[in-house]
C-alpha cells in the first residue's frame, strides 16, 4: 500500500473556465494529467476535491470536474464548502483509511484553496509536495494570476519552518 496520495483541488468548469479563465489553464491541465498518470503508475490514490456553494451547486454544469482532467472510475471524491479541503470534509478519514502520510497537491486556487489546504496538511503532519506547474488561480486584487502563482511558488519554496519538508517541484519531477 502506498503512503502518498495526489490531491487535485477545485479544477471544476465554473471555477477555472467560467466567466474568467484561470491563469495558464491549458498547461496546468496538462501538468495535472501528468501527475495523475504518475500517481496511478505508482499505485497512489487520486483524490479530486470539489467545491460547492450557492453559486456552485452540486451536480450543476459549473460544478463538474474539468472535462480535460484524466478522471477514472474509482478515484476518490471529496466535497467541500470552505477553502481548506480538510475543513468539514471526510478528507482526513479518506487519508487515514489508506495510511497516507505524503500528499502531492495541485489545482485551483493557488492563493486560497491550495494555500489553505497545504498549510493545514503541513500542520497535521503530512509531508507536502506542491506541483509547481500544476496549480492556477484567477487574477486577484492588483496581481495577475501569473504573478500570484509565481509568488506562492517562491514563498512555498522558501518555507523551511515545517515539521516535514515542504517541496515545490514540477509535475515532470514527481
């Protein structure tokens, strides 16, 4: 049994390809699919996290996983209502049931759901690897989506005060 799982967070039609298109989306989808292929090749569980709220109703077209993702029957699904994928979900139980201690993380949104999930994962004792080229976001505030992605990759790469190493690598390096 594996000790590693891949989390693909909020790569849903209405999140990444709705009114606004997420930064670097086509490349991110390609890199996530590479990570998915590598995870499956190694026998790692692939977990798709899907956000839902009043504007993203479960079952709606916008709520669906992006059609370019390499989703397979048997992949684990986690449904959330908050930015952090651990908050009020069954993610902890899913990971505990398969004795996962390491996580590969990618998806959307870099500055919200990805960041809050990885910080909580680190606090819970998971060894986290962020897929440098496998996460995206929308332009936020005064920064472009590209600037946000680059900023968080740099910040996460410089983070050393964690119980276990926080790694930031490309999908090809997984």
